[in-house]
């Protein structure tokens, strides 16, 4: 119902999910590029790949249940909340190469911001229609 309502009002369009897919792919790519600088990178990569598979399925089927839409909000909180396993707390460190550390963290931060921005944009639209 919410999905259909959002699609009908042109508020929630396929382009949002395409942008979300692209941002997740970019974030995975950046984390993989520097995964040797953090011991638990594979956990983040696997989680993001699972999320990416869900996004691709949504784009393929062109539908999403109301429950899945509502879960996007908690997913945003999960990825960007202030706790140890959130993507917002993901940084890398190489004590022998601070220049590489800064470069890596700058790239990671840009990818995280892009991902967070589009995910927030989608959840904002969903929350508006739930209330």
C-alpha cells in the first residue's frame, strides 16, 4: 500500500533505488580496496553485499512490501547509529603509513556519506507516508 502510494505520487521512484544500488556498490568497492587495513572488513562487505542483493531484487521485481519499506528506516539506524558495528564507525588505520590512512579514510567517508544520504532520502519519504 505505501509502496504503491509512493510510486503513484512520483515521490518514491525507481531512480532512488538505482542511486542506492550505486552507492552501496561504491562503498563495497572502497572498503574492499582498503580491507587489509582493518581486521573485520569482510563482515561489513558481506553485510553490504546482502543488502545490495535485496536492492537488485527490488529493482528487478519493481515492488516492495510495506514491511520492507518500514524496515529501511531501522536499517538506516543500524548502519548509521552510534555503535561499534555501524558503518558510520568504519575507519581504517595503518600506523606505518599515516598518509595512506588519511587517503583511505577520506575515500571511505565520501562513500559512506553518499550511501547515507540516499538511504536517508528514501526513509524520509517512507516515514512521511506512514505518519
